[in-house]
C-alpha cells in the first residue's frame, strides 16, 4: 500500500489535487495563525491527511515487519540500518536547515519526515540481500 499513498502524497505536494476536496470538520490543536487560539473545530480537506497517514502507516509496517529467518544477525543488521538511517537523515536535515528557506522548507520537512523510514528500509533490505548471498 506504500506506492498508492506515496503517489497521492506526491500529487498533493505538486498541487495536482488542490481541486479535489473531501471536506470534513475536524478538531484542531492550533486554530488559525496568531490569535486563533487553541483547540477548536475547523473545516479542512482530508486528502493530505489520508496521504500522510497512509504513507506513515505503510512505511512503519514495512520497516518493523519481521523477516522469515529472523535471528541475531538480522537484529544486528536492523540496528546498524537504523543507526545509518539516523545519520543520513540528520545530515540531510542539517543541509536543509542551512540551504532551504521560506515555504519550500515546509515541503522539505514533509519529505524529510518520511526519509528516515525510507532510507532504513532500503539500507536494511540491501544489507539482508548481501547477507543472504554470503550465506549461500
């Protein structure tokens, strides 16, 4: 399910789905900008929320699912992949903080939110593939 939600998220970021509206009244933690106050009900389109939650849940399920042959080595590779992903995402985030500004920074942060899990999944699967080839 990660691919449909990723496509939906990219379409939302590109503005293709700006005219598509699944409107609902939702509770909001922060109301408006400035003097809007806290905790209110607001009218919003749910397309972005569906894309973001669907992508997050899909990536978490992929990242934390157990392997069929899970053992100590798999746990070690998983831990190393998490550490590598943390470092890589931190470097990308630091570069973004230094070189991305204004409204583009908000888009950058949206993408960076999911980058951690995506990098982990790629690194872990490549390391597991390498390990399985060595075991043969």
